């Protein structure tokens, strides 16, 4: 079956440090992977995506790395800020049964300390 | 631009009662989705609609129904609520059938007693 696992359910970092959130997935059928951020009391918010023909993609302060050989994703956040405190979800996306299916794991909580 | 709005923000509902969760988007997105979020289980898709007039079942559709009479609105109805439907419900929308970014609403927290 499909599953998404996260290596660290909670990650605590100091403000200004770099953060790395890891994610493993089991379904190798997807050609698209996505990261979402969810702040307390809010809906998930898109951060960055990556297609399977890439191994790295950079955004503003964020970088996603994809290793399809070991089915592993990571999200790197540079110079972590208090506003980055949230739960982060990763997962593959693909068409299944007529709709765009996102496989979300339980999430990793990032806590940024001053 | 409001994006996606959901109503109500929260609700306490007696078991056996019916309720409709409202969702409206102003982005003219074709696709809309309803998810429930439970601690430790992440987000699970309940129902979806790829375009106005069509709907489909997601991973956990039992006990829920949806309609898509127009592009903007996608209400979720619980015909006879049960305590296991206590959850936070998120509506989302996306533009087109490809793997586009899904935009999420602020959520509705529902407690069924």
C-alpha cells in the first residue's frame, strides 16, 4: 500500500540555524512530490514541489532534495525563523481513480527557539 | 481575494443530527476537495470534484455526501453524524487536472457528541 513516513516527528532548532526535515515514501509510481506547511489553526499551505526527473529544487530559503533510489525526500530551510514553526507534510502526488491524489503523512513539527 | 472560505469555523453537533459544511472559492478553480484531518493520520480525502457537475469518492467517503452545482461552491453534508466524524475538515481547490498546487481553506472543527 501507499504510505509516507517521517524520520523525526518533532524537530527543535535555534533561530538562525538551518533545518532539515526528512521524509520517506513507499509508492514509486508518482512523478511529482510536494511539501506543505501547516501553522497552528490554519489550513496547509504549499511550500515547494519537485518532479521526479529532478533531484533538487530551490525556492526562497527552502530546498527540496529527492532521492528516488531510496524513496527519500528532504526539505532544507535556511536561516530558520520563528515564523517557520509549523507542521510540515510531504508526499507524492499522482492521478488515481480520476483525481489528483496527495499522500500526506502525519507530519513533522518544527519548533524554532529564539 | 479571499481564496477559500469555510463555514462554520467550529461546531458541536449531537449524534444523529445532520449538518452541511460550506466551502466557497473565488479563484475559479475547476477542482475542489474535502479532507479530514485527525491527529496521527494526516489528511485524508473524503470527496472530490474535478469540475462543476461532477463528484467522486476519495479514501474515506462513507457517511458524507457532496454536491457541485457551480464552480465556486462545494458543500459537504453529514446526513446523520456519528462521534467518529469528530475531526477538522479542510476544503481545497486546484486549477486543472494536473498536479497543481492545492489551496486550502482555514478548516472547520467539528465535534460530534
